[in-house]
C-alpha cells in the first residue's frame, strides 16, 4: 500500500522522467556507438571501445564538408527567418490592416502542411523560374520553412508585452528608436532567441525539403542518408554526439544566466 501511495503522489514526476528518458535514449545510443570500433561497414553492433573516430572526425570523405555546408545554411536561414519573422510578428500584433486575419491563418500553413508537399511546391516554383538548384534554393526554402515557427514564437512574446512600458519611455522623452532598442527589443528578446534557436535546429536537421531542392549540393542530413545505404561510419555518431552536447550546454548555460538574473533582481 505504501508503494502505491508513493506512486500516486509522484505520478507526474515519474511520468516526466520516463518521457525524458524515452527522448534521450536515442542520443545515448548514438553517444555510446561513437566510441565503437566496428569490424565491418555498419556501426550497428558493439565490438570494442575505441577513440579513433574522435581523433579523426573528418576521416570520412566529404563528411566535414557537408557539415560545414549545413552549418552555413542553418546560420543564414536563422538570420533571414528571424529578421523577417520578427517584423511579421510585430506587424500582426501591433497594427490593423486589410487581410490581417487571412495572413494570421496563412502563416501557420507551413507548420501544418506536410514537408513533402512544401518541398515539391518549391521545386516546381524554382524549376518554372529557371533557377539552378543548389545552395541558394536550399537557403530560400529553409527560410520559408522556418519563418512560421519564428513568427509563432515572437508573436507569443509580443502579445504578452505590457504597452505601458513603452508609453512610459515615450513620456520620458525617449524617441522611437530609443524606445525600441532599450525597452521593446530587450523585452521581446527571449521570444526572438527562442525563434532563432528553433529555426537553426529545423534548418540544420531538415532532409525532405533539402533533398528536393538541393541539386548536387550535399548537406549533412543528406550525407547521413547516403552513407546509410553503403555503411555507417562511426564519425557520424561523433558529429551527432558533439552537436547534442553543445545543445545541452547551451540550454544549461541559458538556464544558469536566467537564474542569476532572477536572483540578482530579487530584493536582498
């Protein structure tokens, strides 16, 4: 009976921990097999511990080249989607204009639409325009894909902002630029940062839209898919583990900074 009562009291915590373990388990498998030394081409069965792949993560031809290309596309797509998405979010929340309701609805279409439909539509558009498939078509496609997610994140933040703070700044003779830079932008910054991080992750991880519009360009997800047909080098697990660790450190660092700001803001 005691065990049953304890489970009932901690059911939410147990469910949360099980969900977290379910989500992290694939990353742990990838991390473990990054130290494997497979006997054949496929890194699916554990053989023996080795650091060879970590010593030479670029030992596989074109792996680091595709990784660098993915990072470039993700970085530029993040910048483009964040700038455009932030402006759209402010326009939708702060201004009244014709077709505002329709735009509010249409902005969610890329999120609700299957990626393969959007990928095929963009490919048709590029081919009809006579555009050469490659870096720029992938970048344009990624910006269009990530835009909705940035607008959603920034819009939620802007809607929660107190307009009286900006009115107070104007009452203190702050100009429009000063008000935006010193009041509006710092308050909206968490939403903008969340949208940017989401856009970077979506762009770096995308395969379907990229595969349709890349031409001969090979990004890291496409390299992984191509390698899986012939073999799975351990270096892929190394890159995946490094990206996972960097993402976790960034989240922990952001949480630490937020906690320090919260503690410093409290009266002593």
